[in-house]
C-alpha cells in the first residue's frame, strides 16, 4: 500500500512560514510533518488514543504505568534507559502524560540528531521490552509520583468530583495508580501485573489509534522518508476507537452541596454543571462566549460586585473536563473569610448574572469582539518551543479535522445564538453541583474519599432553595461588559534603522537607565517593557518586605477592573516584589501599551491605602504565608538553600510573625518612604522606536521625579543595592538538617548543592558540560535503578552569577541522610566513567552543548528574559552565548576531568558543598540521629542567620564596576 498524502489545506497563522503536510502510512498511522528550516530543535509527539478510562477493573493506573514502562528499553535498543540517555546527550528532553482518553509521548533534540532519535522513539510502539525487574522498580516510581500528590488540594478535589459520579462511568476512576493497585491487590487476586501490562499494550496500542507529529529542519519530502522508514512497522490491529457513552452524573449527583476539608488555608467555591460538550460546536465557541462573560472582571461584572462586597479574591469560569460525550462548565471562586460566611448570597448573585444573560439574549457585538481577539491571537501568536507545539497538535489530531489541527477551537467564527443559548439553558439550579472547600469544615464532615482520604459531606440543595438564595441576594447592579478599548488595530511594524544583536544603553540620568533593543528577529507587532524600581527601603526588615509585597498586590488590585480588558486583548502586565524593590512588566501588542503604562505609573504616583482592600489583601497574603508549610518538601529544601546562600533574605516565619501586627496606617506611612528614594532600570524591546522608548522614560521621570508634586528622589551612589551570595569554605561539607514543616507529609527531600565559582566563561562551560554529561546517568541510577523517588534531578544553579550544581531528590523510601550518601556514591561511580570516556563521546557532548547554546530565541519574551538576566545580575555579557561557544571549541577532555577532580569529586580539595536535609514524617527518628551525629570534615548549620553572618560574601557584579560599566 502506498502512503496517502492529503491535499487538505491546514489553516495556519498568517505570519507562519513553516510548511505542513498530512500523510497516512499503510498501517493507518496518521502523521503531520512540519518543516522549519530555521529551527535549532527537532521534535516529535505521538498521541495514542488510549488513556486511563481503559484501565481494567482492579488495575487502577495501568495505562499510566505503561506510559512509564515504554521509556525503559526495546528489542532493538535493549540497554536500559538508552533512549533517554541519547536524547539528553544531544541537547534534548523527553516526557509523557496520560489523561482520560489519550497518552502522549514527546521529545525534542538538537536539529541534526532527529533521525537516530526517531529510530529509538519509534521502538516504543514496535517492540518495547518490559523486564520483570524493571516492572517492579517502576511500580515504585508510580507510587512515589502518587505520594507527592496526596497532600495536593488540586489532586484531592479533582478526585472528589470524580468520586461523586456514577461508579460504572470511567470518569469515576483513579488515574495515577499506586503500590497497592499495581502490586499488592493484583497479587492478592492472582494477577501478574507484568503480564496484564503486556496484554494491555498488545490489545490497545494499535497504529490506527495513533497520531504522530514530526518537526524538523529538513524538507517535507525528507521528513516523510524518515517517518515512513521508522514508523511503518507499528502494528495495526484495527482496534476500534474507544467510546464511553452515557453521562458521569445521574440525578443523585446533581443538586448537591459538598463540603470538603482542604489541606491548605482558604475557602474555595466551585459551581459545576454538566453540559453539552462545546467541542461538538467548536466553531461557534459557546463556552468561550459564556466563560468570557461570567468570568469577566471589569466594571459591573459578577467578580467586580463580589470584590466590592469584600467576598471574593478571584473568579474563573469556563469549560472544565470534557470529552465528546460529556462536559462540565465550572465557576471557581476563591472566597475571603467574609465571603465564606455569604456562600448562599454568592451563589444567588451568580445565578442572578446567569438570568441576566438569559434575559438580555446573545449579543452579536460581544461575539464579534471575541472573534477579533481570537483571530489576532492566532495570527500573531508567538513561536513556541517545538516540543510544546508538537505535543498540542498531536492531541488536537485526535479531535479535529485536519484543516483545524493547528487552530483547534481557539478561533470561533460562526455566530449561532441558539448554540450559546442551549448551553446557557443548562446552567440551571436543578442541574448544579456545588463543591465548597474550607478548613472550617474540619470535624463536621462524615465521609472520607478513598484515594486521597479527603474528608467531606454531601447534602441535597434543591432548585427552590437556590431560588430563595437568588431572591435574598444583595440587590447589586450587574451589567454586561462595555466595549474593550485595548483591542489593537495598528499592527504596523516600525522601521528598524540598523539591526542590532544586543541591547544598548539608550539613555541614562541620575534617576534611571534605559536599555533598548529593537526587534531584529521576530517581525511581530509586540513589545516588552520592564521597569525595575530599586528602593533601599523595600527589604531592610521583615516588616518592610511584607509591606512591599502588600503594596504591589494592592496596585494590581486597584488596576484590575480597568486593565483586565488589556489582558483579554493580549496585553499582559504584572507588578511584583523583587529582592531590591518591585518591578512592572508589560508584554504584548505595542499599539495600546503606552495607555496602560501611563495608567500604571499614575496608580503608583497617587497610591493611597484603601482600608477595605488592605484588609482583603492582608488576609490573602497571610494565607499564602500560612500555606507555605504545605509546599512540596523538595521546594522547602530549595528555599532553605536560598535562605542560607542569599544575604538580606528573611525567613518566612519572621515575615509571618510580623504580618498580624501590620495595619493600613503602617502601609500609609511606609509607601511614601518606599518611593522617596529610588533608581529605575528600564528594558524596552520589540516593536517600539528608540524615540518612543525615550519618551516613555521621560514621561515617567517627569511624573515621579520632576513634577511639582514629585514623590521620588534619586539615590545617592552609596544607596545602590546589590545582591550578594555566601561563599562556602573549600574542603568542608556543610549540612542543614530540619524537619518538614507539615509533619503529616511523609515525603523527605534533599538538595545537595556543590558551589563552584563566580561567573567566568571558561569555568561556566566546564560546569555546563559536566551537567549535560551527568544529568541522565544521575536520573537513571538514582531514580530508575535505586528508586529513591519520583522527583530526582541534577541541575545547574545560578545565584546572582555564583554558579554550581545541585542534586534534588524527594523520597518516602529513604531518609535525606541516606539520599545524601547515595549522591556521593553516584559521583564516585560516575567519576570512573568520566575517566574512561572516549574522545569521540567527549566531542559529541561538546557539539551537543554548542548546538544548545546556538539555539535562537523563539520569541520576544524569551529573548528579553535572557538579556534582562544579564542586566539584573550586573554581568552585562550580552554576547555570553558566543563567548561560551568559543570557549567550548577550545576545551580539552583533560580540562573537564581536571574540573571534576578539583570541584566535584567527593573529597576534592576545592569542593564546597551544602546539603539541605528535610526529614518527612516517616523519618523523624533519622532526623534525631542526623542532628546528634556530626561526622569529621562536616559542619552542621543550626542557625541560618548566624551562619550567614559568619561567612564571607562574593562581590557583586553590581558593585562599583557594575554601576560604571555603561
């Protein structure tokens, strides 16, 4: 049989120069080929239309477990983990996910290495090997993955919604799997999990249920040849497509109010309705239209009213989990403490808004406005990483006809009021499920969800009860939104006088510096503006740090009803705290950016503290601090590591301690002091002329520094701020043992940090090359072989230009001191492999790293983040990539080995290590011994702040030279 080439025209963005071709192989595998001659990365994604809905009874998590197992080995490549090793050594990454009706496997790699990567990858679907030994080991990885989710409210509440549905519908299932479902229970029932796994694979993984996307720099014809050759042997057993008919919710699961106890502080209200899936009418966008209105945050919206009443902190609305057969529309409201006391009023106001929509009919101008926003978004969308692009398209191929594979349902075009009205008519009191989460329900629930042990209770709530809530709800005026003034209409590109590769300082004064970079790469009507306010008062005490945080959140809060429209129209902004003050970032269409910028600066200049909003924000910030202790233990370990290394950072406990005592009058006194002395660092890039950038800065200086009522004065030279990092001592092993903040969390964690040097091109590339070569072997040994934990990684670390390596492991299997010893054992074992590395293998790794460094930025946001990193650290090496590539080309294998021997090898004279050991609930006795037993050549940190004060610091690049180097 010949390969079928489709003549259908695939809709693509106007600005997209890539070529696309749909083909069908003789085994019925449907493929999309993408040729991008400019790409530095190749990528592929295979979407298999088999998910956890297909799990056999009594083997929960089997589809997800199979996803894990396919990475191990194949008949053609029997060496365990050789696929992942090949990808990692050639600059790539690999991953997969399992959802209800699909499993998706994807990778990217340096563009020259696509052919061999595809050959290894294709074997997943041709002849994988799943040895008995690997099967048992990987069940532990799945169990560890599940362990990390047990205390996550997102996972818990999602499963609770599934639990309260028909048991005979697959929506009800538990998807992840664990040791009990994949090992203990099958054994009890006389089932061999490995044989069940092989049978599941053979019965379901058929070429006619697969969709493949391959993205490369070669021509379409050459990519097609590759695909035909590598994927033609995937068996096609003509497996019929899976269909799961029926609805997950019968009448007993509707008109219910579920009270559930979360792990974290806070109150959340989820109002959910089963609806007709909008995928059936995706060109008409019914849920996009309704989500846009119910979720709107502008004046007169539901959220605007709830916020004005002091009841809600956030609101999202739209279609949730869906399939071709069923779907849910949900409104999720994060409540304040006051809002928690007014749940009935809030549900009443929501239904009032829905009744308003029903009464006012479907509005043509609102739909047209949405269409304009969606069309602009599609046609000017940024190029994304090929790995993400192929993954999303492969998922789309399962659902949409070929012409819509790229666009999916992101661009509604057909105005059909009856379709929207039909969904609106399903959002009724008689069809609703209300999930209400709060710690306040502790002790008053009567049931436990079996998979995550969530406490909950269910009560009936009839349509007439909800009608009473509507009638007694506050008589606030709800309105439809006004026309959006931020929709861009000018997409013209500014003429670039000369193409520059790097930013340069366009303007400087005692008030500010402006770094400017025109768009010479992306030809898009977008801009990026960043303003860094360096304020000496911002972080001088825990109180100041908390007040600066509340100040930025209040600014965002005040801007919301006006600037929400900007976000809807594709102009994004954020105001957030930094280590040295706060920053304003704007990115998106440049046409209306000036209007937004002037509004933001106006709010900063005229800042006043509104008591009611201060109270709401303070409550939100307090909950954030309280919930810190429920973070994943590995994140706690990383934070302790930062706290130990970074001067002038405050422990969260101190910030939490001062919070209750801070009132609106404290912020009213603090904010003028915060802004009284400041220096502004600007970065402006993209479709903005130099004269416009200068005019931006002049306007801001005039507003803040030069006007009759100016609020800011420039900094003295002595007041410029710099972030400095603790210098660890050579030949000494520091360790900081501590218990997990939430003792019910059984997970322990380790961060094993090796500090190497301060930014230096030659040492940078040695460190990067070592990290590239060691990354996959570390993962394979510590996770796949030893099964220490699902979260296992070797990464580089960069603290304000001070560079090093870190191993991160989270585990219930072993305590952190054991994990630490295993990292040392790995390094000893890996050292011998490094010494034996052939010249050819060494060259291959160097070339892979060079290819990674030469990878071009894909969009303005990515480019700006890179250049801002240089400005922020004060290193200003805008040509860093070129310098590092030149250094790599000169680097000899002996120099890499010498680097390992001096800095990384256990016991090396120059080795500087810090191990942060966070002991989980299962390892409290091991914690006691770790604190008591201090080994020779080790130093136990008992008090972080005393330790920090006692150590020398690295100099900052923003020191005397940094300020001068213009």
